[in-house]
C-alpha cells in the first residue's frame, strides 16, 4: 500500500529539505517510485522499505488495521507483457533476442569473449603450464584466440535458439536459412572477413553428412527424424566447426548418448604429442559399448569408420590431419597451436558411408593453381566464387543468394577441371539412423586444451 502523505513527511523531516518532502509526499501519494529507484525497488528514497507484494497486507506508516477498504486505496501492479521471443543470452552488453539478431560485439562491448572449457595437459606435458616461453606464445596469439572465441560465442547463441525453436512440420530450407541469417547478424558478416564458414548441414536419418537443401527443396521435418545440425562461423578465416543432433522422439536418446560420450572421450584423449590413432581407438571403445532399441529392435551402435575429425587452418576447414574414430589410424601426432574438429558419428547401420544423392556442397581446392578455362561462363563463375567464398565451402543456395543463375554447366566444368571439389551427401544404408556430435578444440602451448565451443547444452 502507498504511504499516507502526512506520515511520509514525518519520516522524511530529519533527512530532507522542503523540496524533498514535497517530492516524497507526491510520489507516495500517487503510489509511484522515487526518482532514484524504479518500480519494484526494495526501498524508497527515505530508506523505508516499500511493500513489493501485490496483496498490500503490510501496514503502511500512518494507517491502522481498522482502516476501511474505502479509505485504503490499493494499486495493483500491472504485469509487463513479455515480448515475443524473450531472450536466450545475457552478456555484459545486454540480452540476446529470439531469433538471435544482436551482434555478439554488442553483447560483449569490451571485445573480450568467453574462454572455453580448459582441460589440463596430459601428465607428460604438465611442465608446459609453468614454462614462461610457452606462456609468451599464448600471449602473442591472444588476438587469434579471441577471434575464435567470438565465433564460438555466435555458435552457442544460434544453436541455443535452433534447439528450442525447430519443430516437426517446418521446412528444412527455412530452418537452414534462419540459422544462417542469425549467424550473419551475430558475426556482422563482412565478405570473406567474417561470416558463415560453410553450408549448414542438416543431414537426416541415414544421411551422415554433407546434405543441405538446394533452392526449391520442399522437404519437411518429420517427428521421427534424426537431424545432424552441423554449421560453422569464421572471422578472418579462423573457423569454428561444431555440430549436434536433434530429435523429437526419446527413443533415440541412447544413440545420442553413445555419440556424445564418444566425442567427449575423443576430446579428453586429445593433446599435444598425442598420436591420432590412439584417439580413434579410445573413441571406438566407448561408442561400441552402447546399444539402442528402435521400434522394438535392439541395434549395436557402430562408428562410421570412414568418417573422421580433422585439423583446421585459416580458410581451410580440412587442413590435412584426420582424427579417426576407430582404431588403426596413422601415428601422426597432434602439435601445439593446432585447432581440431573432434567429431564422431554413431550409426545403427553398417558403419560405412558412401556418396549418394544430389550434391549441394562445393569447395574450391585449396592448393589448386592456375587452370586454363575455355568457357567464359566458367571463368565468370570462378571469379564469383573467389570473391565471395575463396576456399571456404559453399552450396547452391549461396550462389542463388548472390544472384547467380543458370550456373549448372559452369559449376560442373569447374569440378571437371579439378578447381572446385563437389561433396555429395555421405550415407549409410537406408533405414539406419546416424547421430553426430562435434566440438572445436585448441591445443594451447601452456594452459592446456581449450574446448572453444563448449556450452551449457553439450
């Protein structure tokens, strides 16, 4: 209940001049908040506790229990209507929207982005933590680390929204374009300097990877789909590659659990001087210890043995080193300063994928030199690819988006000449289900392994 004006003056007499008395009395008489506080502040300018309850049962100064209802005016607080969408992220600079539209540079005005999860070095490398030379290397690389963390923050905010928003009945193409447009806004897309790192993979069910809808695709999400959302963000070519699996049926939970645990095992096993083959052996052991029951039939969870994680370099998503997910790989070692995408694929099928279906993913070969082209249209398309994508992956929808039309023959010609590499969908047997989880990690010289894309979700 608001203060009675007369008693309010009594309380304030020793602590305020005449003008303050008038202000306090007026505010109290109208049931308003004082200038220093806002609606709902626990105390007002006089230091007297304000009643924040809607029922107004507490006695206000100057009133008694026998005050009649007619004499005691109660003012109910109006509940503010929540804006559509609400917020998914609160940073130092404010709240994120749904769908995400506020650049992360606004949410983090200092320009410093959250550090990922830090895992300490393996025992043979603990000396690095106190080595001043290794610490100096990290200080020198801070700018690159921070750019990678900016990309990781964009990934976390976008995927938080997608995980909550996606529902059966939506078109795959609408979901992908919503996701990609959110990335563009949050990273403040600037040509090749910052933007989407590669086409959004939303491979479903037996399709393990490299599928995104082409223009005009009318595919709709089904309630029993197992969808691998694999998307990336880049700043100055520093790529963050991270993926999760979305389902709408609890029946698939054991499959997702198996794959997530296998990915986590791979992350824990990774480190400077660790052999890639050793990581694969540990991943396989964890993955294939699981089974899943689908529609009354039990399946062993198998690794997709010809799919791998990979090292990442600037503007180069697959930088040359592969991280196997089964035993028997190469004995090449991880090295300090390297970035890796640690990803695993678990399947109820045969555990081996083949290329199948209409191609949507393409990427210019990183090491390709000058190749003479006869067709003017091919030359023109190559120029468009160089200006807009460089050696980053792209898809047909991206060509549509920048205004390219009738590019089919020219794109095929670039592929035939080895300038552009097509990446068709990778599929297990039809009727099987494949799940995927992926994180980007950084092998820091001194402080350990940073899981850049770690979030509250996975």
